[in-house]
DNA sequence: GCAATTCGTGTCAAAGTAACACTTATATTT
DNA sequence: AAATATAAGTGTTACTTTGACACGAATTGC
């Protein structure tokens, strides 16, 4: 026996939602689709799964192609299998989302795709079901970030507490009390205070912190509860 | 343009983890695989995705085939894509998990598969990567049930609070204080007390409750936090 | 009518949460 | 050099939630 008989075979693709944070709002990196159909339209970065390539492997490859980045936070979001989602030929898509430091991304790498960052609230019209994929990705990011310290993946190695707070405020589109916020994040024990300050955004300057990577690994599953009333989230 | 050229096509299957609760422990329904390879070995219930069939649709079909049940709680768990997971031919699997009332399941329906319930702690050797799929399913169920009221799906329409508590204790393999437990579940406002009692398991008898379906829909996203120290879960 | 069993409930101390305002450090302006 | 403007950093208090803990109530079988 070498194959299963009388079964339909189909294409499998990976699509990546690439999230970044510019200091103000959550953004998504989109490309101009490189081939027909819908060539030139806005799309998530994606690609077909190659023979002998696993899903994570394919997702990393695609991410590397567009951003030049390796070792990035990458998580499977959902598999999309509507028979009509690609009009040319049935293609299932396994969607991943990646969290990257937006400053590490070098635009010039990928001339071919003319990528651009879009605020999560102003996504252009997208091909196929990519709008729905992004919607689900945004929800999962909010959900997960309310419980686990993953948003650090969107920041540079050194960051200030006000920057971290802006990030949470941007993701949840809400204001947070800075006294409560700082008390909570510091109480996790995940942050190490550095000696230098970030001075561009205030006269006084804010101390830099970095992640305590050992504890980050260990406490990853711990619930942060940064967001008051996280249970009211959709 | 009718097809994408130079891309490999592959098989796509659905596998279903069917969870049930017998009053003592969490169980999984397994079958004897019906065809080669590994014919007769223990396996999750599954099947190939048919042309023009979406994932949820396929998962429902497969569940119906084995259990005769419709309208069951069904959620996508994860897509598995290791190129070598099926030795015959590359097959990706989209795994779903279902929560059913174990008493509604009628064994005789599915002669073909010789299905059996196994306690989650005593799963036999399974084909392919099904052991890992179940492991992930168990974790996701625990994770999700700590935050959302999904375990009701495992109980009959009418149930008592002691039964509900046994369920939580079974899922989390822990003991719970009945005073605190009852206070918490009642405070959700999801339960409606009925006038009759369940009398088989105690002399005094325990009042039946049923779910308030309106509030269940509305509060589904609400965090229950039934499990003290849920953040210590793996 | 006595014993045995499981159901059902209340209190209290501790921890966690959310609301709230002022001082500090520094750069810029006058 | 003094005044001003700006964002950083910090502490207290009231309230809510949590977890630990024990006994009376209802019923059955002996």
C-alpha cells in the first residue's frame, strides 16, 4: 500500500499574521500578493506548504522571507478550510501569528512584496478570508495577553514601564492607571531594572527594564491579570 | 487559470477527541481503526475531508457517524502537519474536540468501529500522533474550563451540584471544598434550581439544577475561576 | 428510635483589586 | 538664575474576593 485510494488531495498553505507595535497602536504587516489570482491585492504573507515541511517550519520560513527575522514568537492560530475560500482551487490555510519588534524589521528586505504596516483598526480590503483571519488573530492576542506575558515580544530588549503601559493600552484600547499598572507588572518579578534611562519622551526620563528570561520561561503560564475586568473582553 | 501549478497536493483529515464524564473521571471515546495501515489498532475517530466539505462540517459528520449525536459542543483544537505523521502518505490532520453527555451515547450505533471509553489517565497505545493530540486536547480542556463554563456540556440537562463538583474534581484531579464550590457556581447566576431531587446517591437527596441557557450564551466568555490557583496549571 | 450518610449552609481572616494625588527630576523658557 | 512645563515615580484606603473551616438537616435502613 502506497497511497490512500479514492480520496481527494488538496493544497495546504500557511498564512502569517505579523503583529508589531509602534508605540501607539497595534499594527499588522501586509503585502501585495505576488501571483494570480488577486495579484497585487493586499494580503497576509503566506505560502504553500512544501513537501517534507511541517507547519511550524513553513511558518518560520515564510516569516524569514518577509522580515529576515528568526527565533520569533510564533503560534498557531487556527486552520481555515472553507471549500470556497480560494476560488482557483481548494486550499486549506493554517494561520499563525507572529509577534515581532517592529524596529527590527527592515523594509528593504522584501522588495518583491511591497509590504506595509497597517493599524489593526484600519485594515484595507483583503483577499479571500484574510480579514476574518486577522479578526480572529486580534481576539486571540488580546485573550492570551490578558493571561500570559507575551506582549514583551513586541518590544525591544530594553523598554520602559510607560512604554509597556502604552502597549497594553494600545492593545486593549483603554486607559490604565499607572500606579496600579506599575505595581502589577513589577510584582510579577519578570522585570529587571537597568541603570540607564530613556530620555526622548520626557524630561525626567524613565528607567529602562529588561525581561528576566529565566523567570519568563518559568512564569509564562502564570496569569498576569494586567487588565482589570479581563472577563468583560469579547 | 484553473489550478496552481507546481504545488504539491495532500490529504486532509479530521480527528475528533470525544470527551465524556461518567461521574468519576474524564473519558475519551476511541475506536478500532477500520482500514489499513494500522487497521484494528486504537485510534481517534476521524476521516478524510470530502470535496466541498468544510472543517466543522466534516467534524460534525464524523461525530454523528460514531455517536449519532448532533448539535454537540465542538471546537477546533489544532492542526497537525508533521510530514511523517502518516507513514502511507502525507496527511494533515485538523483535530477537534467534542464534549458530550456520556449517557446520550448509544454504543450499538457503530458496530463497525468497536468503540470504547478510556479514562484519560489510561489511554492505550494509539496510532500515529494521536496520543499527542489527546494530550493537547486534555490540556486545552482544562485550560478553557478554568475560564469558561463549558463543562456543563458533559452533563445531562438536569444535574446536581455535587455531580458538578465531581466533574471539576475529576477534570482537575483535585479535591474542592464544597462550600466554596457551591458559592462560586451559584454566584455565576448560570444555574436554575429545580424542584425535584436526585435520590440515588444519598439518603437526603440533592436538588437538581439546570443551565440558564440565555445567561449561558451571554456569560460564556466570563471567567468562572472555579479552580483555586488556576494559574498553577500546566 | 437510632445510626449512618450525604446535602446544604455561614463566618472570618487574608489577599487582591481599583480608585485616588502629590512629589521628583529634568529641560526649556524667561 | 529663577520659573515653568512635562512626564516619571510612588503609597494609602476601602472594597471585593478568596480560601479555610464545622455543624445542623433530611432521609434511609436497621
